[in-house]
């Protein structure tokens, strides 16, 4: 079962607790605001990562490119992968990814 969790005002997480796989929908880059040289979305992302970590989730990283992007949701919102520190059960990951992508609108 996939749960949609609003992490903060800018980020929505779609988490499959059983498989330990998840997606986070980020805000559209074109909507970012810079204050004194700092990105509002950047600060919100740092907060969202902290919230996810407190829930036992962490962003999946690509060794060469940083965050693992899986696509773009409605409104030009990028979508990245997250994973749980510990999955509840072992499930078919391919089905979990299909379900998550559908839930995130990718």
C-alpha cells in the first residue's frame, strides 16, 4: 500500500512501506525564489530531507549525478527516489515502482 505524505508545503512523498521504496515530488524549478542569494526551494529541500530521515527515509543517490530523478510530474515538478532504512517485507520491486510512479503522476 502506498501512502501519500505531504512532507512540507513544497514536497509530497509517495511511500511504499512494505517494499521500502518511495518517490518525492519536488516543486517546479521555475517557481523558485531567491532571497539574498539563497534558494527557497533549496532550504525547503533541506527541511524535507530532515523530515524524511526522522521518518526513516533517505534520498537515493546516483554516484555520478546526485539525486536519482525518475521523471517529471504534472506542473513540471521533478520526481526523485527515496528509500526506507528498513523495508517491512520483501516484495517485487518492479511492481512497487510501477505503483509509485502512478501515484506520483510520473
